[in-house]
C-alpha cells in the first residue's frame, strides 16, 4: 500500500515545526522539511506530465524552488529515475517519486507529513490532483503568531517576519477563512495551544487522523542529531530553538501579553474578533488610554510607515535570487486567480 500523503497547512510561527517533530517520533511516520515546490508546480498548472520535455521542465520548476535544495536530492539521479518511468505521469506520481529519493528514510513508511508553506490556497487543486490526500491545519492564537513573527528573522530576507501587526493579522485571517471553507473528513484542525496543554490527547488525535494508530514513538530525544530537528537546515535552526528541547513550552502561550504593545493587541483583536471567537481565543480588555481613536490611528500610521521603509529592502533581497522571485510571483498569481 502506498504511504498516506498528509499536507501540513499553517502560518509561519504557528507551531508547525514542533508538531512535525513530534509526528516524526512515531514509527512509520516520515516528515519532510519545508519546501514549496508543489505549490510551484500547481501554480503553473502542472497536474500531468505527458512527455519527456514536460518532465524535464517540471523538474526544473522543482529545483527552481530554493528551499528544495534542503531536501538534498541529486537532480541527475532523480531525473534518471523519472525518465525510466512510464508517461503520462500525474503530479502525485511525480511527488511520490521525489519522496522515494528523500534522504534518511527507511522503507517502512506508512505516511508522509509534508511541510509545504503557502499550500492553503491549493487545497481544492490538491484534492483533485492527489485523491486521498489529507490535510492538517495547525492554528495558533494570532496575537502569539504576530508576537513570534516580530521577534523572528526570516531565513530568506534576514528581516523580521512581521513589521505591521495589521498586515500580519490580515494574512492570518485570510488563511483561516480560506481553510474554514475546506473542512471535511480529510481535514483536521489542530490548535497549537491544545498541543501544548493537552499534549497526549492532541498528538494521539493527529496520529489517528494520519492513520498511524498504535504506532509507538521512536526512542531518543527530540533534539538528537538524527531527529527531525537535526534535519532542519542550519540557516533556519535559530527559528526553532524550542523544538530542540523536545517538549511543549506552556509559557509561550501567553507571552504575547507582555511582548506586544497594548494598542497593537487592540488592533489585532478588533480585526480578527469573529475568527478568534470561533477558534476559542478570547479577547482581553485593553485600557482605554491605549485604544482611543487618536492612539489607534497614530499606531497604525507608525506601523505602516515602518512597513513602507522596510519594503524596498525586502524586495531587493527577493530580487537578488531570481528563483525566489519567480516562485513568489507564480504563487501570487495563482492566489489572485483563485481568490
């Protein structure tokens, strides 16, 4: 039987890497590090490869994704394998062939958990292209997400992931709304807070959903070199120091209360109140002096100006690597077409 394919959906700093590291501890579970190559293929309308020319073009698209280099798969070896396979080839067959070459996996794999950022807009397309696929959405309190993003440097740009809380809140809302419309028997929503406070129950729910009930965790520590953390690219490990500890960090659940400016909390809560309520995230009371119209307007203006100042530097970083720019443009065009 072919391994079950499960796609992990998330906003950055939502706890996806911690969840992935815990799933990887179970026998029969294989978990990839991040790569967006599947988004790149789908964004270009590649669902079936009909001839050798299209096959080579598809592989070029895969290797154009800079994050795919972290999978450490030799291009010539992969291409030699693929050209020997019958055509036409579906994107699912192509994906499974790529996974066959993923390093450090044994042959006894029951399921793959794939970390593919920005896949949230592709769920209907993936359902059509890969029948039987499953999806796990790990969601976290947006105030905690934004606080963590503000303190985290992107491995692509070296800049803070979040500069303007209002913009970050809008991105969180867009993803949550998009995925809320995709719920079904092949879809599981997991709150990061539940993973931290009710770890045993929540991780078992995840394993049961994937289809690995009864598989015992592997021995060893989460921070071992051979663990999932050991496979995270060196340039990204600064973002996942807590993952190396191998245990939930309850204190991080409410860290945003002291890390975010009160007016920023007010802005986020006002813009996300319906989504936060549905997911069980209660708004906190903000002192009147921090939520006046004048204070809110000035804070929004300040954040917007900071974003405008940072924008040219960010775009220059992307433009310095044409592969990153090409991938982001293709993804953005797909989102605009299907939004």
